[in-house]
């Protein structure tokens, strides 16, 4: 069985640091405003198709409650959150490691 992209090998606790990394930048409404080429590859779409969509658009419906919980915890605590999520087509069933961080807060 092939190891899914983004799934950490069992060689050590810090092994995720050596995996290819796709970066998605979201605004406060959780819409994509920027993404790396590797993120485009993982999601199976071009950047122009991704921009303006939400992360929820790419995950299996069964994963959305879990993703919402991770976003809630991050927004409530300001702390980085981590989880695994499964993508929907065109990368159906691909398991990816998701690490969410708040880069900055807008000042009102």
C-alpha cells in the first residue's frame, strides 16, 4: 500500500519537517488569497481556480465538522492547530497533514 502524500512516515516524531509543504494563505473569512505551487499540486488545481475559495471546498463533507473545530480552537486560543483531513475529488481520499497558524491579526 502506498503512503499518502502528507502522511508522516514512522521514522521519527520530527519527520514531518522533511516532507514537501504546500502553503495556503487564508483571509479572515477563510478564503484563499495565496497558495504555493505544491499546494496547487496537492489539491489538483491551478492557482487561479483556488483563489477565492474556502478550505472547506476541498475537504470531504465528513471532515468539515472536524475542520470547523480546528479553526474554532485556533481562533479562540491564537495557538497553532494541527490535524489530518481527507480531500474530496480530484484528490479524493488523499490524506493530508494540516497545520493552521494565525500569522497576524487585523487591528480595528
